């Protein structure tokens, strides 16, 4: 069993656990490491290449002389043995490639930054899911409390009506009515408990943990934080400005745009010459000088080589067209993502305003419902009210409590989604 199941968890605790264990985040780390490999490959053009070569060959050949008639004398067949070997080590450094070297170094840096931004996006999305799952558990737990309180109230009401029936002060209809209301409430409590179990299982899954077989339906998960209505004031223009400044998705696409621009430079380098310097040291046996394989000729070679594709069948031209098209497309992607982020912020901001206004409208409803139930019971005890008034007041109180819990949950979730839309670091809000 995970060790953190044995202790109460705050929202910050769950976020820290998710950073270490969440499957999506762990996969994002693997993708980040893979991109670092691409960075190393991109930089390779600017680093000297060292290559060692070697070979050894042993050959037995037979030289056949033309047949001569020397009577009984046989002309011998002479075998010829060849032992050849060669070995060298070569260092090649490209010093000019039409701007490709510098562009590749810039591309490596851009690729690294893009990989980091993509990983940050994965982390932000995953932690938002963890945060919402945490609030879902809190809501489900509160809803169980509400339904249990409602069952308790209706049970007390049914018991009170049975006592009154025994005393002969109320008809049996009142008892039946109270018992029917109680029976109708019990399925709501059952559904609330089931929702609580499912919410806890979902949070455990978001934390990247497997539950042991001995843990049955009810996960022993305890949370310390509560749904809250802490004020959160933000203007829409400010929210949009923060999103355009902070969102890693947009920053990542800007890196892609810069990479596509470097791709144009690399493609155009095909029209320009490539200059390399090289140095080589090697040796080989001198078979024609001495049959001894140990007799070797060795030495060093250095030089400069230039290559230039005068005409490549329009290959470079095609590459440039492709690079320009990709560069133009990357600009469109940045523009589309900008508008998409603005729409997301506007939508989440509107949802937040709705949740805040709903929460404000429910602040005094529960108190009023409790007072209404108290008055209904007092009137019923005094004989000026009916049992229906009491049951109606109890139903209203349960609905008010449920609505209050839902409003708190929606407010916290809407705030979390708005903060994610603005690109705010969730660790700053979970402390």
C-alpha cells in the first residue's frame, strides 16, 4: 500500500506525489529526454568527426604455368601467399557549409527550449487534473455528510410521528408519509457514498499508484483541505495578458516558428559550397617491397576539401520551397493558438464569474432553510402547522446544503481552470 495512504493529504501533498508518480508526467519526462537526444544530433555538424578504419586480408593464390612436354618431368605449380593490412584514423571538421553550422547550433538551442516547454505543458495539464480530482473528493465527502444529515432528520421525524401515533395525536397517514420520505432519501445517500468511493479511486489513479488487492471498495484516503470561497479578483484583460505571456503552448509554437525559420537557412545552404579540413594518420604493409607483414609504411596526411553541388536536379530548390511553406504554416499555428488561448481564457473567466455569482447567491440560503425548518417544527408542535410543512422544510434544507456544496466545488474548479488558462504556476496556488 502506498505510504501516503496512511496519512492525511493536503492539496500540495497530492501535487508533489503526482510530480513524482503521475503516468502522464513520467511519460513527458521520457519525451523530454528523447528530445535532448535530438539536440545532440543537431549539434553534431559543428563537432569534429573521428573515424578509425582497419582491414587485414590473407589470400592464397596459385599460379598455373603453361603446359610443357618435358617427358616424364612434371612442371611444378607455385602457390603465392598475400598478407595485406592497412589501418588509419581520420579527423574531419566542417568549417563552412553555407550557414548550416551556425543555424544547426541555433536549432539545437531552440529544440531544447521547445522540449522543456512541451514538458511544462504536460505537467500543467496533469496537475490541473489532480487538482480537480482533489476537489471532486472533497465535494463527494461533503455530499455524503449532507445526505447523512438528511437521513438523520427524516429518521427523527419518522420516529416522532410514530410516538405521536402511539399517543393518539396524529393519524397513521403522518407516519406513512414520514417513512416514505425517509425511504426516498436513502438511495440518495447510497449514490453519494458511491460517488465518494469513485472520486477517491480517481484521485489515486491521478497520483499514479496501484491499490493493493486487500483494499476493497472504500479507499482509506483522507484529505486535509476543504472547499473554500476565498476571494479571487481578476479582470478579463489582465487574465488574457497573463495567458499570452505565460502559456507554454504558445511559447512552444514560437520556438517551432523559429526552428522553421532556421530550416529555411539550412535548405538554402544547398546552393553554397561545403569546406572541410581533415587530418589522417595511418599505416599499411609494403608487400611489394618486403613479404614480411611487419614491414610497414606509415605517415600523416592533412588537407582541405571543398565540395559544391553545381546542379542537383532542383533538389535544393524543392527543399527551400518546403521549408518556406513550413515556416509560413508555423506562423499560422502561432496565430491560431493565440486566438484559441484567448477564447479559452474568456470561456473559463465566464465560467468563473458564473460560479462566483452562484456561490454568492447561496451564502444565506442554508441559514434561511435551517430557520424555516425550525419554525415549521415549532408550528407543528404548537398545532398550527402540518407535517407536510416540516417535510417540505427538511427537503429544502437538504437541497440548500447540496447546492452550497456544489457551488463551492464549482467555484474552486472554475478558479483552478482559469488559473491554468492564464498559465499560472499551480505550485504557487497549492501552498
